[in-house]
């Protein structure tokens, strides 16, 4: 009999794309898979026709004023009861909570109904939703053993599996080597929501690089309302460029790039290390519990890329790219470090631990 598995996700791409990768793997293993997601997650997932999607609204607990607090509480109560009904009608063998507030109602409902559930954390500090769910979860799958914020009493629940990223991006190799850095093929990523500030701050820096005869081509993700502004700027500056908005075909841009400027979400950094592309990481300063800065610090200490604070962007980015251009050994060291890392065993690890949890007696 085909076993049912539910994956609870939503919110940003950092939660949604690991869920997509997990769903694809489980479908190939002949599990019956359903994904629950909120409206934001649905925008990213609706184009994948092989997925069985169920919309369950959710809301972060907003603390701006009493009306927003009441609204958030009411939405989440509704989501909890909708999750209870959904689980009673589709009782799965196991549930995967992918982190974030969108996974919270269905995981709590699973706990009430005594259904096994696992949570996944790919950041370097445990997210708030996962921290609240940890006492009730069977296990927490983590990308890195260095994860912070888990009380010692729950250490036995930790299972390190690696970065759960899109299968087609695992252990790939960029075609660019050290001697290809006479031209910078720079990919600018702002996360699934795009970074408005990158479109405002980066073009003058790129123009300054061109003015000192550094050859560059820019692939820049931006918000749709910034397309015309960037197109006009780069055209006038004589910079070779391609503008794009959110895409689920990011591998196409990875394969054309030899340097990436990016936010510091765990998913994108994991993808870049697997694809072997040096990156300059600019953490979102308002990320919850400063988790993007934690992610960036971890990868920089491993020698996989660089970190620049957003407040220092205009002051430090030009000098960093200029120094890389002058001394190619800098980039060669990054590439050498990245080649030592791979998440090629992620799905084998998943299979082992999923089967173990499914076979455990309640």
C-alpha cells in the first residue's frame, strides 16, 4: 500500500524550494505526496504540475498593534482547525515541516492527532517556528551540525542530512576556472522576493568597474517595476546585461556566471557551493534572529565566499571585485575550497532516516 506523506511549507523560497526538492524525491520513491502551503508559497509552486497542492493560510504573529495581533491569531486558529480536518481526511504516515510560520499549524495539528512529524532546518540558527515545534517533533533534519539554538536535551533528535536543494543543482561544476576571470560574468540575486536595494546600489559600482577597463557582463534579478530603470542604466553605460525577475530555472544563470552577489538565504548559498561558484554574500539586515548573517559567516569561514554588510556595500564592493581581478589566486582558493564540498549524499541520507522513522513504533 502506497504510504502518504505531507510536506508543510510556504512563505519564502528558502522554505519552498527545499520542499519542492523533497517532494520530487519522494514522488520518485512512489510515495503519495501532498504539499500544504500558504498564498506566498503557492506563487512559487503552482507551475509545477506534478505537485498536489493544498492551500492552508497562515500568518506570522504581527506585533505592530492590537488589531494585527488579533488578525494573526484568528488566521492561525482557522489554519489549525483546517489542518485538523485535512489530516483526519488524509491521515499520512509522516509529515515534514519545512520551517517558517506556514508549517506551524499543520505540525501542531499532527501533534494533537499523534501523527509523526519531522522538521527541517537549513539555516545556522534554528528558526522560531521550528524551535516551538522541536519538543513535539520526532526528529529535526539539519543541513549542518553547527546549527545553533537547540537545547541540549533535544540533541538526540538532531539528524544531519546536508543541504536539501534542487537535485539538478547538486554537485555541479561551473565551466569557469581561474583563467576565465578576465571577464566577470556577475549574477545578482536578491532572494525569492528580490532585493530592491541591489538594483539601486549596484549599477554605479558596476559602471565604476567598467570605467577602469574591467570587462563585465551582468545578469540581474530584480523586481518587475525595476526592469525599465535597470535596462536604461546599463544600456547608457554600455554594460552587457540581462535583466530577469523571479525564475524557477536558476540553473541557467548559474551556468553562465563566474561570480554571484546574493542575499544569504541557506538554500541559495547551498546551491552556489554545490555549483562551485564564488559568491559575495550580503545578508538581509532585518532577517529573523539575524539568521542570514549567521549563514554568511559560516560559509565565509569555510572559505566558500565573501561577506559584505549591506551598510558597507558602496564602500567595499568595488574594492573587493577589483582585488579579485588583480589577483586571480584569490578566486582560485575559493574554487578549491568549494570543490571539497558536495551534497551528493543528501537523498541517500534522507531515504535511510525516513525509512527508520516510518518503521519506528509510536
